[in-house]
């Protein structure tokens, strides 16, 4: 009698191996140290650190950083985000001026500001947002500004404060496809985010949004999301690879090949989007200084296509 080996009923899930195209350089250099010192001296928060961004070395080395206002504790608990969740500290009304002064000291031509969600505040933090934008513009007349805002629960009064402050670009990230929104952005809503973009566009803003890939979405769903963003009035879209910040966060389902990112760039431009930044290491504020200028990305893409044909 032949004895068969005992096979365990336990299913072992294999983790996808991180590919070579996701390797990044360690942060070094004098510019990096300069930004590091400014952030520490002015007691500022950056999404670069709180979000474990893989491009921190490159961006800080170039003298730029994405400032995060309204503290570093978020009232939401998104499955992808490394920012701490809990009860935030009281609003710091001096923060807008400190951010403006830091941007002035950095002498950057383009600055990016984002924030945690502050759902416990009646205004969602929109007053601090307004004050920060105004303070930055008053002290840095030549600096262009991108604001990466929360959804403010879709409340138009709070979104209108951003429009009134008039930054050059207003970004609100959709983050993932409609089917995965409840899992990835637990307290957010896909169509509410689309409505935020519609309100911003109707208010005359240059609009932007971002998507992460590798969470279990299909190609068809990504393309549909690009359609939805375009129809909502989005001008600029960034598409990047999701990277699991800790073991407590959602796992990576797959690492998307650079060729697939290139496909989505082409889809976006063919739809009529103004600028599509698409690649494994792309994050919302990556190369954001380019996103201010209308048509620049599309012109580069068209030139590369024409060059490839010849």
C-alpha cells in the first residue's frame, strides 16, 4: 500500500517580490540637509516623512518638500496611509505664518501643501487652509502653489474657501477605483470626491487628482476611473505604485510594470487630460511644478510619439 503525503489545508499567500524598478536612492547631500533643518527648526510636518514617500531624497535634495498642515494626526483611518490616526491636537493658528516663512527661506519657485483630515472641526480645517494659502502668497509673491486638499465631507462652503484663496493648482486624490474605495478609503466616497473636483473646476481652479495601483484593481477599472476624472473636470492626474507602509496596512496585490503605467498615460492623454504623470514611483506631488502649466505634459507626450514614429 502506498502512503500519500499529508497535505495541509492552510493556504500560504505568497507576497509579490519588489522589482528592480522600485529601487530609490538614499537621501543625501547639502540641499537635503538644508530642508531637513528647516522642517525641524520651524516645527513643521511633511507628508514626505509622515507618508513614507520613496521620493523624499530626490525632492528634498532639489530643495522642495510637501508641507502638511493641521497637525500630523488624522481623523480617518485609510487602509493605505502611514499618517497616524487618532484624536488630533488643537488647531495651531500660528502655523500658516510658519509655513509661509519656511517656504520663503527655502526660496522655492513652487510649493505643495497638504493636510490631514480634520472631520471633528465644523469647518473641516478650511479656515486654516485659507489662512495658509494667503500667508504663503503674501510672503512669496513669485512662488506658485499646489494644495492637496481633503474632501471636507463634500461641504461646498469649505471647498469654496480654497477657491477664494486661489492657489495655482488644487488637488484632491481619488486614490483608487470605485469598487475598492470602501476598503482603501474607509470614510471616503468615490463619487463625493468626484463632486469635489467638479466644484473646484466650476470655481475656475486648475484641478488635479491621483490614483494608486497594485491594490487589486483591474485595467478596465483604472481606465474607467480616468474617464470619470476627465468627466468631472480634472486637468492633471498622477498614477503611481502603492507600497505597503507597514504590516498593518493593506498588502500589495501586485507590482505594476512600467509599460502598463505608460499605457495609462496614453489613455489619459487620448481622453483629453492636460497632464498625466504615470510611473511606479510617481506620487501626488512628484514633479508638481510641471503641473501648473497647461498643455505642457501633453506636448511632451505628442513630441515623443512623433519621434518614435520617425
